C-alpha cells in the first residue's frame, strides 16, 4: 500500500479540532453494528470497544482495506486511507466535503493499542500481531495463498497447491505428468523470431509434490536465448529438499544444469531474469538442432530427486551377497 506522507507533520489541528476528531471516532463507533467480545481477547484495545468494532473503524470506506498512518479525515470526521485520498480528488466520499490535510490522530492511536490475528488464520496461521506489524507479517506469511504459476498471462487466481493444480489443468489446459523424469521436445520453425516470448509449461507429480517445468525463448541483449527451469509448488524451505538436472545436446556435445527448484513464491519473471536455469544461446541451440539454421529442434531431458537427509542414528543396510 502506498503511503502519502504529505500530511505528516501538519500542525493545522488545534485543540478544538482535536476534540472533534476524538468525538468523531466515538460517534462513529456508536453507530457501528453491535459486536460480541470474544472470551479470549486478541490483545489490548480501547476500554468499552470490542476489537471487531475498532477494526471496522479502521476499514477504509472506499477500498475496504485496513488503514495505516497517515489516516485522513474530513471536517465532519469521516476517515479514509492515504491511498484513496488521492483517488477521490481530495473530496470526502461520504459527505463530499473537502478533505484538506487533517490527520485522524485519535484513530491512529487506537490502532496502536490493537493486536489482531493474521488474515490467513482460516488457512492455518495462529499468529497474533500488533496492528502496525500485522501487514508486514502477512506479506511473508507461510500460510498465504500461492499465485498461479502460469506464465502465459497475468492470471490473478490464487490458492493452495491442490487448487492451483486443478486450475492449471482445467483452465489453462496444462499437460500433467506423473514421474520424476522428463523428455521435453521443443520445435520452432523460425529460430530468429522470439517475439511474444514463446514458452511452454508442464506440471510433474512426484514424491507426492508438484513441480512446474518452464521452457521458453526470450530476447537477452541483441540475441534470442532459450531457457528451461523448474519451480516447486510449495514454499522455499521445502523446495530445498529437492534437486533437479536438465540436459540438452546433440552431435556429441551436451549442456547439463543441476540446481534446486525455485518456489512458486518467486514469480516466473523473477526466476527467468535471474538466469537460474539451463540457458542455451541461439548459436548453440542451432548446433544442437543440426546446424541448418532453418528449424530449431531441441530435446531437453532431466530428472528430479529428493535429497537424502543425513541421519547419524540410521542403521547401515549391507546386502547379503552369499549364495
């Protein structure tokens, strides 16, 4: 969320206006729907106000997101977030009065006293945070939904791994394979053309997990290159339990890449731009295709394996070779 700090440090609120601000917060709460307090409070809050009621006061009426300093208000006490203030052309969306640069300091103080659960609590996160720390945690929460790993469009679908696998299969018609080895054939009639970044995506299911194999052509500097890389449909910590290799070659030559799959927490573009995968320069790709420079024919093979956990207490198994 963008923060407009233009109102910070403004001293236009005198004593009377400060009373109006606090009064506005009080009356806004009086008009709010009644809420029952949980028997287990989420932390400190203003006496007499249920945490849910205060949280509603901190909800921007325009975008419905939680408000963070600077919180703006009009002369009638209606509040909104700094992002929406610029969108409504300095007019209160409730009473249409000019907003000016009045900060709702009382509501900002109320927010400081709150402790709230992570918004992903329904997905399994049990953490509780001070109001102003909550947003930072939610940006990196391990329980937050994953974004769709499909690279061919700006897909906005999010969800857990089973949901995204079904989405890729049913909506994007992605090929699904079971097994830990792959043999990927890529053919292009004109290897000099890479406009609109030709790409392919295949999903593999092995070790009870899902992996996305990306293969694409894109412009790097003045020449097209071809790149293959693997992403893990899960978090980075779990992705480190696996390794993969990619190999491409022909005519007695080959290129081999080994690495750890990147989590789909990292966007497709971030992985591609970091060159974290098998990169084939065009001249080498043409050599692997037979050297006629008229058609690109690449076969990328590879496999996925699980790294063995070192267990010093594990027993050593010695095969019985006696006849």
